[in-house]
């Protein structure tokens, strides 16, 4: 039986030398923004206007 992946890509935007993705942690529902530019990359949690992590609704995670 295949193991379920923890992170799901919910948005992806690709350019000539960069890639931006929003990932959803399927265990916690928290969304993360990843950016790859050239040889560098970064990851950060998406935050709402109150500084709390953005969470996907349960039904949207599957």
C-alpha cells in the first residue's frame, strides 16, 4: 500500500527562472509558500491579517 503524501500542491506558478507554489500540510491544514529562484529557495508559512497561519478547510485538503 502506498504511503499518503503529507504535502499537497494547491497552487503553482512557473516563470522563466522562478517557481512559486503554495503547499498544504494535509495533517495540520497549514499552508506554506515556497519560492525557487535560480539556485536559491525559500519557504514560509502563509499568515492572515492577524499573524495566524492560513489553514485549508478539511474538505479542501483531500
